[in-house]
């Protein structure tokens, strides 16, 4: 496994690999890898000749009062997991290497960032768009793999790829969960045992919401209210947001429309704090989902559709 810490080393290594006309799959991460990241690497390995993993805790996507300094890091553990899952090359740049001087250019995606984490974390997706754009230019992958746990991030990147004509396919992969349903996250290590037990309310409520959606007379406002009530029953849960939106446009459905009549995907997205730890989760609610043969409640059953000619692949 090749380890590159500078852009020059990365350029040389990729140049040597490209001499053999190999396809490149790319998995950008902030490190402290877990099984969710491993699943992205395995999917990339199935579909590409070369697997590039980046590990970079990007300061541009953290707000002034967020957890940049204490964000978990474990380089040796990350490298071991990467090698175990068939990674060809790991790009491990420093902040100085990625941003030799303060960047005066940023990539800003509008509308799809107006809600959810874009509303509660101002500037977050500007940082995401900027760093992913830089990484796409540096790696020039054929496919890039992202987990659907941050579905808004997937929508933002897909829009950016379309608008800026990046020659890369965005592959969105299902959420990976613990046996009790909690979505895997690097931030789960912050939870106390009691908070960890309570956090299961997120996935449990999302499953219930898929059933509530099919009730006659259920509107977005009513569903959001039922979800908030269920979340508030958990002792330490403090709701940041609960929103039901169209996906991938992330625009709200008509206020009075009954949800069971929708023929397009909707996303129910949550952000909830347990103590100082902020967790996100979501579920894509398909048309008449309760009556379909759903085997994986985090899998997108059908493509939400391409926007502006860009191509979004969905893992199964």
C-alpha cells in the first residue's frame, strides 16, 4: 500500500498507476475509520482497479465552536484498516499541504445547503465543497464513494459535480449500522454508555416514521411532530433538527399534501445531540414503502433521478 503525504508524491504515484490505464475509485474521509468506511473501500475495490483513500480532517468545514481540535484521530489504526480492505494508495496530507496559504477561493453550492446541517452549521458545506473539489482535481478518480449517512453531503457533491462538469461518478452507498441500529460514526466514541443506549432512538424512530408516512391524512408537519415527540422521550436527546424534504433537491413538500400520495423519494433527516455529541441520521422514504419488499431500510430503492445531466450511482 502506497502512502503519500504531499501533493507531489500523490501526483507521481498516480501517474505511475495511470500508465497501465487502470480505473481509479476514490474514498475521501476525515479518518478514524470504521466499518462504514470499510464498506466504501470494499465497494470501490469491486468496481475499480486502483483504490485511493484520503484521510484529512478539513478545518474549513468546522465552525468556531465545533470539535476540530478534539476530532478523533488514529493514523496507525486507519492505515491498518485501509490495507485490510484492499486500498492501493492513502493520501495523508497536512493542513499546510492542503492549504499552503489561506484560500481565497471557495466552492459554494446554493439551495441544497439551505436546510438541515447547512442551516445549523453555517459555512460547513462551503468547506466540504472546497476540499472535495481540491481532492477531485488531485486524484482525478473515475468514481468517488460516499456514505448516505450524510445524505445532504451526497446531494451537495452531486450538484457540484454536475454544475462544474467534474468527470467523476458519485456513488452513494447505504448507511452501515451497529446491530442495534445506531449508524456508525467516528463521533460515537464520545458517547457515554447511557447516551449510547439512548442514541438508538434515532434509528428506531426512523423505522417507525416509514410506517407513519403511509397513514391517511399524514402530512410533513404531522410526521415531523410525531418524530420530535418520539425523540424527546429519550432522556438526554436535544433535537437540532427534524425535517422531511424531497430528495435530492432538499426542498419541502407541499404543506397540505398527504405523504402516502408522493411518487418521489422523500428524506427524513435528523440531527440530535446527546450531551456534547451531535449525531445525524436519515431515511429515504420511497413511495408506498411500507407495502414494498424492503430488505434494507437504509438502501435507496430507486434512483432519485439525475439533475442537470450528472450521474449519481447508487450502491445496492
